[in-house]
C-alpha cells in the first residue's frame, strides 16, 4: 500500500510459510523486488502471516522499517534482533508522519474474529486483529484473517467511511 508518502506492507510473505505448507502459486513479488517499505502491519502471528524469512528480507533492505504488531508479538521480533516494533491492543492507534511528504497516517488496530499461535504451546498467547489505515483523503481497511462477527458492526460505528477494504 502506498499512501501519503508511506509504503506499507501487510502480513508480508514472499515464499513458503513453513516447510509442510508450500505455496500453490508464486508470490506476487519476488524477494529481489521488495520495494522500499516504511511500515509493516501484522494481523496475527500464524507463520503464513508473520513469516520469518520475509521479515528478515524486509529489514535487510529497509533498516529503518517500523513494525506494528498485536499485543504479545513484540517479543518474537526482539528475539530476531528487530527492535523497531510497537505492539497494540484493540482500538489502539499510532500516527506516523512520512518524512517524504510530511503527511500523517493513522494506524488503528481493530478487532477480528480469529486466533493466534505459532506452535503447540502458545495458543492465544498474543492478540490478533485488523488494521484501519487513515491518510488525508483516504481510509483503507485491512481485515487480516477474520470470520464474520459483531466486530464489523463496531468498526463501522467508529469508521463511517472506508474507501478500500
């Protein structure tokens, strides 16, 4: 997503998520073509949304990239040696100003109907959710993985206009 001078990646995965779960089709972009990325938002910590190789590829090419993650996932990044990470609970937000355009973009972490876990012993030990990305003149909703639920009504009550979902 490119908006207001920021380039944003959502749940990036450029290869296979894990050895038993191979991609059915190639990624829409190769490792070598990763653009300059300012912000990465993560919806939840399943390996097909929080992919170790993809995260390291982004950091290698973009050392100043910021990661916005659900509450409980910051420690995973710190174990990877990645410190530019902020974690959020539902309805938290952060404003980030583009050094390129000077515009401010608001990132709001919102509910979703899903679950979290990367292994056998961390079921629902971290949060999961969706993201609303608001820039001057445009609102983008990234649902992540979610089933239908009452959270959509709550989000609609808070965000009256969504341009892209």
